C-alpha cells in the first residue's frame, strides 16, 4: 500500500490568497457577533487592512518564481504583477463601496429580502444603513481573483472562477435604489455566468481526454501536461480545438468580449455603481490574467491554430463596443460598451506572443483599471433626489454647474479616447506596438479605426457637459466624502502619471513578463 504524500505548500507564496480568504471568513463572523452599529466601520477597516497586508506579501514575494500547492498554483512575474494590480484596484473599489456620505446609508440596500417597489422598499431607500455583508462578499471575490490569475491547472482555475463569480452575482442585486433593475441585472449575470461556467467545465473534460494519449505520461489538466500533449499527443486534434473553444467561451465571457458580451450593459447599468467599478477594473484584470496564462503557457504550441480565431473575436469585440457605444443614452451603458471595446484592444495584446506584448497587456490592465474606477466615482456623484442621474440628457450643462468634477470626467473620457499625455494613449501604444512587430497589422488597423469611432461618444458627452446650457433637470454634483474623494483622486492622478511618465510601471511589467512553466 503506497504512502499518501501531502502536497508541499509554500505558505509565504500563498499568503496573499490566504489573507483575503481569511478576512472574508472573519467578516462572516463579524456579521454574526458584532453589534449592527459597529459593523460598517469594523468590516471596512478589516477589508482594507487585509488588502494592505496581502499587497505587502505580494511585494515581499517579488523575487519568487515557483509552483506550489501540488502544482496547482504558480507564483511568477505575471502572477505577482496581476495580484498586485487586483489588490490596488480593489482597495480603490472598497473606498467607493464604503462611502456613506454621497448617499445616506450607502449605495446598498438595507434589507436584501425586501420586496422591490413596496412600501418597505421605499422606507429603506430613505437612508437606513446599508448591508455590511457586502464586505465579506467583496473580499471573497478578491481572494478568488488572486487564485484565478495564479492557477496552474484548469480545475483550480474553475474553482477560482466560481469563488469570485458567486459573490459578484449577489453584489449586483443589492442596489439601494432601482431594485427591480438591480435584481434583473443580477439574474441575467447569474444565468449567463452559469452557462459560461458550464462551457468552461466541459472544455476541461475535453482537454483531459486529449491529454490521455501522451506516451509514458498520465492524463491531467495542469498546464505542463497540456503543453506536452499539444506537442506530442496522438489523440484527435478535434478534442484539443473543441476544448480550447469551450475554455475560451468561459474566459471571454468574464472578459466581456463579443459575442459573449451581452450581459455587460445590463449588469453595469443595474448593479450598484461601486460594484460596477469593481467589476470593470478587477474582474477584467482577473479574466485577462487567466487568458494570458492559458494561451501563453498551456496552449502555446497551438498558437498557429487559435490566433486567427481569437483575432476575429478581438476585431468583432472592438467593432461591437465602438459602434454600439455611439447609440447609448445612459452613461453607465456607455461605459459598459467602452469596456467591451477595451476588451478587444486587450485581446490584441494577448495575441502578441512576445515579452513586450505580455508586458503591454499587463500595463493596459492597470491603467484602464485606474481610469474606469475614477469614471464610476464621478458617476456616483451626479445625482438628484431619486439617486444617480445616469441618462446622458441629464448631464447637459454639468460643466457650468460643477466645472471641477466635469473637468475631471472630461480628462478621464479623453484618456478613454486615447488622447496623448493620458494613460489611454500609452496603453494602446503598449499593446499595438508589439502586435505590429508580431505581424498582426490587421488587428492594429482595426484597433485604430475603432478607436476613432469610439472617440465620438466620449466627445459627445464632453460637448454636452460644456457647451449646453444647464436646464431644470440638470442635477447637482454631490460633495463627495473622504473615501470617494480619495478613490477619485488616486484614479485621476494615476491616469495622468501613467500618461506622462509611464516608464516605471512599463519597466516593472516588462521585468515581470515571464511565466514559470
């Protein structure tokens, strides 16, 4: 009888994940034992401290290059860079989630089980303190994302996908106002997410079958075995291509790439705005971190086969995001289609096999995350008695009412449009340059043309804010509290600094752009 051997664990390398999941579990206990009046402060403080502690461990692990936990977790340059990015952006999102000065009681419903549009629902919307369960849900999601970008086999990746997806489904349903819209968004996200997860899991099964034919090597779904199977397996390539396609569907759904983007506008519009910002920034980092690892490590030997297909998806994503953004009349839906278009630009970087392509993609993820969180921070401030005023017609003349915040939003929109001296220009240059060098000029041409189209809806909002007269329906801009102000200023400053002096972060990304295989 063979002796059972437990997998070796490098606890220091796993510390960021363990800290976030431990904080989430402790947050559940806080909900059970801490008095209600103290929970908000305790939960927010604990979540921020956990993020800071996890980020500290990421920095301390900067030189680690190893595979641990039974070959299921890879700690290398891209893992640590993307984990750091998720934690920094998550800290900004937590500041938006924790602010209760912009909306009395916070952005979240006071009682999740209340019937939408009922008298109880209207009473809770008048200012009762919101649910504090959002903090353990958010920290669970962050922990899942940290695992997702570090996963070294497909089953671990699937578990991480569920760990961060399930809390997001719940968070989307917890908006204080417009409860029916919020619940509809959560239901759509949950149902479509369940289908995407099923596709991913079916892809795992097919890939496992493909690896079973390697001579002298057992079947498996770890990336080393998959890479060896791509090069050596005598099994039918139909299993490989079908498995890759199904895995890509699951990952591209989370990345909001067309044609798997249909959930994005409705969910971005219906979810509480701080949660929308959290998804737009952190979920995109996690999704593209997983895409990079799967296609650069596991399926690197099949690049000739998947590049044309993913390239077509990238072009379609850019076109859908840019063209449909022009037709939008709601600012959150406009930012949703902007996110879809940016997913297409990021796919251009994913398809660049060089080290510069990998580093450019990671840089883009960080720069876009700062900008989109700042954008949603401004959206939370433009409001009237019924809550956020997200219809674009309500933003007419906003530059006259509040020139400072309209100026900040203008700067962010110019960054999204890729204007020089902003992080948006540097980001696009960072992914288009390696793609051009790698022979993907057709993707770069599509990216440049769609960027020109996408600039129109951004500039239309700018013109509307500054050149229109404010009307009776033009809302005021609420004076933000300290938490929202901090998140907004961090996002705007990062957008400026990464446009004017991007070299330090680009160098950091370039130094981290090497996978452990």
